[in-house]
């Protein structure tokens, strides 16, 4: 399977330098790029069917965590923004469950796609994870499930919407809410987010939409899903260096197993 059979390259000419430059500028300016109808409709349907077929192998969990995705800090009260808990609940199938002939794997491994990502993200190279679970994940969110407010530890995230829910499940974010490199956590601003005093930007993505997002300093969440249709989202995860595996504790937390 060739990438041209997967991606709508007429609208998204991944190898075109002007297009790459425009995407790079947009991401630097706004922190997010939304490419609607990035995948061709028949490819979206094929991946959706794969997801339905493999759903019985998904690891479903409910977790409480703070927005910084770190252990609690005893220097602050339990109800302080630093330690305040939110809830995330979802299911996930891992890279080793994704079929070998899936379009997701063709896209993930494509040199054309990786070169495009490198130029947009200011990365020299991108590499798959060294562990067998973390590179391609397909997430499921059913009625009432959500992804709580948080900041990413990584500098970028790449996602593909495969099936949008009937209602809810919007991606919500507020950019520039901290400066992780300087250690500025902006407790006051984050507290306003958690209390609902700041209205976030919202992205409601159709099936086939690719999103590039810088979430290290932008707080974000997925609102609770409503209705009977499962929200299905693929995460394509890369590293800037070869040979890197997700930590064992993170694998147990996210996937319920190490290999």
C-alpha cells in the first residue's frame, strides 16, 4: 500500500516545500495544525473496522492524576492545584495488536510522512519506540469516558480521528499556560481552568482528521463522550533519538502490560 492511496495528497502535498513551510509557520504560531479529511474515506473505514475487530483486546482503565502527570508534591496541600486530581478513562490497543498490513502502519513507516513531520516539527529525524507497545496506539472512549486536563511531557503529539462520537468528546485546550523549560507551572492560571473560569479553545474533529499539537505548555483535555458511538483516535508516537522505550511504569499504567 502506497501513501498516496492513504492520504488525500491533492489537498495535503506532504513533499511540497512550500506546504511544509506553511505548516511549520502555523504550528509555531498557534501550536496546533488541523488537517481535515487527511485520510481518504475508504481508508478511515478500513481502520475503523480494524479497531472494531481488535476492541476486545483493548486495555480499559480509569486513572486519577494531576495536570502535570507527576507524583504528588508534599510541599503543597492535597487540594492545591499542584496536586489536585482529575480523571482519565479510556481503552487502548497497542502497536503489537495493530495488523501488520494496516494503513496505520504504512503511514507511520512512510519516509514521506516522517520527512514532512521532521520539517514541520523542527526535528532532525524521527524514530519508532524500542518497546513493542508504544509506537501506534488506538484509543477508545465510550459514554462518560474522558481524558482529564493535563500537560504533555513530550514536545508534540500526532493524532488521527478514526470515529467521532455522537456528542461530546471535543478536544479542548488553552495555549501558553506554563513554561516547562523555565519551571513556571502557573498554578493560578491552571486553577482557573480547573474551576471553569477560562473558556478553552475547542476542536471537534471529523473522522480522517490529522492533528499536530504542541501540548507541553498548552493544557488540554478530551471532554466526556456522550451517546452510544465509541470515539476512536489513533496516536502516532515517535522519538527524536533511536532506541528509546516508554518506561516500564508508564507501560503498566497505560497498557496494563510490559510486552
